C-alpha cells in the first residue's frame, strides 16, 4: 500500500502518467485482489493515466491470470528461451491479451543480475540483436520491447565504469521506429539512499547503478519506458532503518511506514521531474 501511495502521490503532484508494476512474486506475496483494489483506490485520487502492469511474466498462465483480473498491460519474458521458443510463447500471450484489449511487452536479450525470479549470470547475459528485434516484433505483434544494452537487475549493476550500448539502441530504433522500447534494470541505485541504509545498520557495500545522466540520455534517444525498482526498495528500507535506529522503542508500523512512503514519493518525483522528463507540472 505504501509503495503504491508513494508512487501515485508523486505522479499526481507532478501531473505525470505512471505505470505500476507487479512481478509474479509480488502478486503471490500481496495477492492479486488486494493489488487490484489498492490500485483502483489510487486511480480515484488523481486525474492521471495509470497502468497496472505484470513485470517479467514467466509463462502464459501467469499472464492470463493478470489479464483476467484487470491488469491493463502484461510482460511475457521469454528471454531465457531460444529465439523460436520466445517468439511462440510471446505470440500466444499477444493473441490472448489483444482479444481482451490488453497490451503486451516482450523481451529480447538477457539482462544480468537478480530480481525476484529473474536470475541471470554475467556470463549468460547478452545484448539484443537489432535485426532479430525487428523480426521478433513483426512475428509476435508485441506492443513494446525490452532490450538489453548493458543494464542489469538488482543493486550491483556495474563493477567498473557504467556504460550503456547506445549504438545498439539507435539501431533498434531505426528498425523499429514505431515500437516503444523498454529499459529494465534501470535504477540509479541512488548513492544517498545506499549511504543512508548503511549509516543506520545496513550492509550494502559497493552497490552501483545507472547514473541519472545516462537514463536521461536513454529517454531522449528513444526509450519510452524505464523500470525502477531497486531505488524504491532502498528508499523504503533506508527510511525504516533510520526510524528504528533513532527510536528503538518504535513498534507502531505507521510510525516507520509514513517516512518510508514519504521517501518513496520524493524518490519517484525526482525520477519523473529530473530524469525522465515526464512531468507536466505547471
């Protein structure tokens, strides 16, 4: 609830559209009915476009469950399969989703890192091939495509200098000028939030994400949707740790979830206004 409120409060105040995403593990944890009703409540508060999206749907059955339960968008992640298997699975989801008025995001190329059920080693990660991307979209009919250009899931995205393959992005956009491109694993891993976690008893050494400047450049060069998860987890955890450290007697969840929600809102507002440029604030 607090994460949904923090995101939508920021988007509402910035007058920005927003996509709320839930992974299959988040759905198992929170339960799909609860997520649906909380998002319904959030939509009623602000006059902004809000999509409810399944992130990294692992199979047709999970995508179908979300479509049948009111999600407006689903992602089928067949990137772990070979090209032909990915095409077949994605096409199956697209045909069902489109029959229900739901849009589909697919993925081509493998991102390294760990996030919920996604666990890919650096040696198995691979960049998206632009020509394959064109063929994939034509054959599957997917509405948007997540590509691999050097980002990774989790808090440890880079060991050395951060680098994204904007040359691959450019080639993909040339071949798919009308297909929205998606960037996964795109948290900044905001240093101040990492420092705050560690200051109040956390142990997150050496975490490193995609710099804001690179994400802004990606948004200008054709990326339409940028996924942020780690930064929100860091914001929530940092705020809660601070309360527990400064007031060990605290046991009312509202006392520590309120500052967590406020820091999530601040973090999301920064992304919308300063990084992605989606704010329509007057």
